[in-house]
C-alpha cells in the first residue's frame, strides 16, 4: 500500500513535468542595438523558444514582470536604466536566470559580483552558437531547480515503522497486523509507538509513564502494565507468551520488534 501511494505521487510529478516540458520556455531579450536584438531573437526563436524583445531598461522591468520569462538576456549599456540596475531590481522580485551582455572587460567584476549576481555573461562580440549554448545551459539549470522545488512541495511519503507483519503507520496513526488494521485506543497506540521507537531498549515503567502519559499524570506505573496487557492481546500471537513486548525482570518492558 505504501509503495502504491508513493508511485502515484511520482506519476503526478512526471505528468506535471511533461506539461512544463511541452510549453516553450520564454526568453526576454533586452538590447538597444536593433541589429543585435534582431539577430538574438531570430536565433533563439529558431531553437523553439518564445522570445520577446525590448530596447531599454524601464521596458525591461515592465516586460519581465508581465512575461515572467525563464531567462533574460540583458545588455548593460541601455537607455533609461542600465542593465546593472535592471538586474538588481529583478533579482529582488523573481528568480529568473539572467545572462548579461557586456561590452567591456571592466564590467565583468560587477556582473558576477554580489551587486548584480548574474547567472552568466557573454562579452561582446560573441558568436550566436556560443550564445545559444549558454542559454540552453541556463535553462537546463533552471529546469532542474524547478524540479527540486517541485519535489519539496509534494506530500511527504508515508512514514511507517515495520516489524515483520506489524506496521505502525505514523502518517495515519494506524497499526496494521497481517495486513489488517488493529483497533487501538489512543494511549495504546502512543505506548506501542514509544516502545517501537526505542526498540530493544529496556524501558522502566516509570520512564514509560512519564514519556507516554506525561510527568503530571496522576496514577501509578500499574497503568503501564494494564496497557501493555491490552496491547499484547492485540498484537501478540499468544499474549501469555509475548514475543514482541517482553517483560524485563525487575525493570520494565522491551520491544523486540
Ligand atoms: Ca547597449
């Protein structure tokens, strides 16, 4: 049953991933030199990407907020607002990958530094083949990141402790013996879980009482004996010869598994 649940989750993730994969990834090109802007757009569209182009910094901000692109190819020297400023603002608003285009070597330190934190950069002049390779690498990285994030929001797989034919399902707070649910009272369940989590350790009645019932519980350690007896009737093959919850002479109890 457990394995089944987990498989369903994985299948959903695969389906979802399939849908994401079939949608063209979106690239925003921010470049004020028209000839270069057109060449970039042409080459990236040819690769199957959805491409939008703008020619100044302010338009870049507006467009990025609307389009939510997977990647931004961002020139540095731009009218209205330079690429450094655009990157700095967008970094606070979205996790989109940024590939910067620099014209001067002395800009590189700022591009890769903390101030801008571009994911990658290319120094002009560059070949279209180089650009396409860098774009693909960045988008692949972004895809992997999305998959990782997707994994963390999936429901956690069932948590369970299994001892041979006995399973304690922590997610459902259910105990299964020989594939059938065992009807346990809440305290019986808590006691069994506590014993199982301390498998093969000798636990005194006082310690069990304190941890399962609470230190302020008004009662004595015979409460533990009574619950152990009830538990044994439910999970032992022969409750007068217990194999799972054994009595430790002069001490307390030990869960064998
Ligand atoms: Ca420029």
